[in-house]
């Protein structure tokens, strides 16, 4: 494991300690869980963006070699 440290204001610290006491966890255990949850949510967000990007393809429509319009194909899955 690696150590992560940061400073938070007194009010947030008191709220964090109170939350941990209510949950029956130590502060470090709670922070590990929050960080892990945030990282997993971020990975899901990136995956959704990647899927959205792969579903839309821009195509240039040309007539006699000259671009005249741009069309976007969108694949809709049920």
C-alpha cells in the first residue's frame, strides 16, 4: 500500500470523524473506500464516453471530389 495525505479544514475533519464513528470504521478505512469508489466511478464514466464516441462516426460526403456535407452515423442499440 501507498500513503496519501492531504489537509482538510476543521469542519470537514469533524464531519469525517463523525461519519466514521457512525459507520464503525476508522478514518483511513473510510477514506480508502471513498477513493476506491471514486476511481471506479471515473473508470465507468470514461468507458461510457469511449462507447459513445465509437457509436458516432462522422463521414464527409463528396461530389466530384469536393466535400459538400458531413453526415453522422449513430448506432442505436436496444
